[in-house]
DNA sequence: CGCGCTGTTGAAACTTGTCAAAGTTTGTGG
DNA sequence: CCACAAACTTTGACAAGTTTCAACAGCGCG
């Protein structure tokens, strides 16, 4: 299915990748590399794939071959429990790396699903390892990226383990806001790409609870929500809500 | 404090480390390396430190210099929220690596606390990076270790996000059991090194809830608990409980 | 040997989940 | 381009699970 969807009016050839000319350089794998080093990356990252909304880049159990850099669009990753329950473990935005879960066992451990039409740059992992044995700066940066993923996960664990529904949603909105800002978008006005159910799954809440908290935030004048469109009205108060009492 | 505690009747000299003669080789960083490669690691991992129960190996904010391999004992790692709430993000057993959270920002993001008298092998990170540029096998294994940490965290997120109290505790006990087994200890008879409060913090529950669920498991004939001493009586039924209804 | 930390248990309160119904949006096919 | 179906969202009432508060017991360290 993913393969099918990769065939798209715009052919792969036309999508010849070049990190050196990519606008996401400063967010993505090339971050911190010299121009010379980035052009060496170009030989590594040679393929870009398109995914329609709903398409999977990989699924749990697939053999692990490559990491994926999100060139444009939005992804979620989900893990599945034997009994059918599943959980969203993360949402990915442009410039972020997908697939690091697969390194440890040579097989992916979660599904990666496009939440809107998206493009991924394919980074063959063995070649990334080869190159990072040659380029100290690439090695160092890749280690930092993996480490930050661990730290991010710790943050989510904190959220799931010790925050109440309102705090979780406030933290979630704050996090989105910050990541949009880093990409040059508005910190306070954006469209959600995921459903209430997906937000709930990520935050350990039911979709009804997510909906109720959105409504409450709106009633309190913190935000304005209309379906997927969110405007954050009072960022400081939202931030305050994350760590501390309702005040 | 940690420094003070490192000075111990057994001096550092006597604790000259040698991965090549270490019994944890098969669980720890040297896993999968040839004898020749392991002896090269010996030059890297040259220091071992002792920590008394309660001592910190590092705390959030400390500058990141090294990873630590747990040679013996038991550690917990905890993250702190601004408002004082904290959460246990993991428990570490012999052979496991601590400190990978610090790579991303050159500063640790959590506290690492010894739950009993423990020994850590110090692995200076820049030297580990140097050596893993030379030894493909070391590079590859280190990446796997980091990736598995991410996968482990996803498992905890799943647990915190979609399991109920009994399922969480059953999963926790099953996980401990499995890790003890891997180290040659009994799968069904062990001593907890952490308090009910620490278990609760890790599992996103209050200590009273943990205590109640322990009591219920005992009443149901699943386990026997006396304070820190746990005997798992019915492993299959405990496993069943993790993913599915109470049956 | 006692004080403090840890663990257990009960009852009440609170947060979130469940079930249900209705409204809204989106996408598709005629 | 409209109509319809499917998917998503909102809201209410009630139920269930977990926390909170409180009291007490046990063990272990000094």
C-alpha cells in the first residue's frame, strides 16, 4: 500500500534529494555540519518518497533498513498491544527523524502513519553508520538526535505518569506551539493534523475527555478551538497550567 | 556527596576495570564484540566508582562527560517537574547503561540514584565516540543500545497511557522477572530494591494503589509478597493479566 | 529500644471513562 | 455540484477506577 502510494504524479527522479539545498538543514540531520560535510550527505540521502494521508512508511515487524527524515507533512507513530489496544507514541513534524526504534532489533517496533500528504527522505542506515565513522560531526549529531528522542520520551512519561487531563493537554499544546515556532509558523495559530482520538491516545486520555478539556480551555478564554483550528489566546496562562495548580 | 562516597575501603586502584574479564560482558557494552575488540574497550573503561545506597551518580543539570555501566547494584533515574513533582523514569540493573539522556544537550536531564550499594564503570563519552569510529561492531552495538532504550520508553508510555493499575503492576513484575532471569537469578523469587512509592511513581500510581494491588494479587494467589520479598506463584496468569481482561 | 520510614487498609471524594445521542465536517459518487 | 455516508466532535448522565485523607502496624537504623 505504501509502495503503491509512493508512485505519484511527481516521480522519484524529480525528487532528487539534496540536503545542501534543503530549507530544513538547520532542523534536520545536517544540523551543525559544514557545507562540505552536508554535500557528502547528499550522496547518502538520495531518495525521497511521498506518502498520501493514511499511508504507512513502515509498520511494526518490518525489517529495518533506513531512517526517514520528514521533509514535509505530518506523521504519527503507534505501538500495538497484543489485545488490540494501541497507543500513539509520537507526532513528527518536518525536519524530524523517524525510525530509530528499529535499530535495536533490526525490525521496526511501531507503525509510522502519514497524517497528511507527506514526503520522507530515505536515509539507508548502514550507510549512515559508515559515514558517521568518517565524519565526527555527523556521528556526534546523530547521537544527540537519538539522545533527545530518549529525553522527549521521558517528558511524555512524566506527562502520562503525573499530570492531570488539563495539564496534559496544556503541555501538548505548548509543545506543538514551540515546534511550530521553530519551523517559522505561528506559535499561537495552527491547525491540528490529528483527531481527538489520536491526541487522546498520545496523552493517555479518551477522546471525550480531550474534547471536554478543549471546551473548558475555550470557556476559560485560554484558547479558541474550532475543530482542527486552534488559536492560543493566553500562552502564559497555558504554560502556567502545565506545572502547577489551576491558579 | 557522590565523590565522598566513591572513597571506600576498596580503593579505585583495586577496582581496575577490565571488560575482558567481566562476567557481564554478554549483557553490557561489550556484547557481540570479539575478544580482541573487548580488550580495546579495557583502555576506555578504566575507572569504577562505588555508590552507597542513596548516593547520586549524577543529577539533572550536571555536565555530561561519561556514560555509566552498572557493574553491580541497582539504580533509579528520576526527572523533576518545576513544581516539585518528580517521576521515576526507570530502574537499572547490572549490565545496563546509564546516562544516555545527557548526550543530546551535554547535560544530564535526570538524577541517577543508587537504590543499594552499587558499582558503576565510567565510560568517557568522547572516547567512546572515538573508538566507535574505529570499531564498526562497537558503533553498531552502541546504536542498538540507544535504540532499545527508546523502545523500552515506548513500552512504558504504552503502560502509562493505556493500562489500568493491575495491568501496570503485572507488567512491571513480569519485566523485573525477565531481567532477573537474564542475569541468572530466579524468575519467580526476588527482592524489590525500591519502595512502593518509587514503584508507584514509575507506574503513574500512588503508593497506596500499588500496595492495594499487591495485596489483591496475593489474595488472588498470583504472588506472595512480604514487604520487599516477592514470589511469583502463577507466572502465566500474571502474563495474561498484562494484555487483556481480568479473565 | 524507640523513632522514623515504609507499608497496609478503610471510607469518602474526585477525576476520568463509558455509554448514548445528536451535531458537524469531509469525502465520494452520482 | 449536490447529496449522502462515514468519520469526527461535542455534550450529558452515570459508573468505575484511582486518589486523598487518615489511622495504624511493622521493620530497621542509630
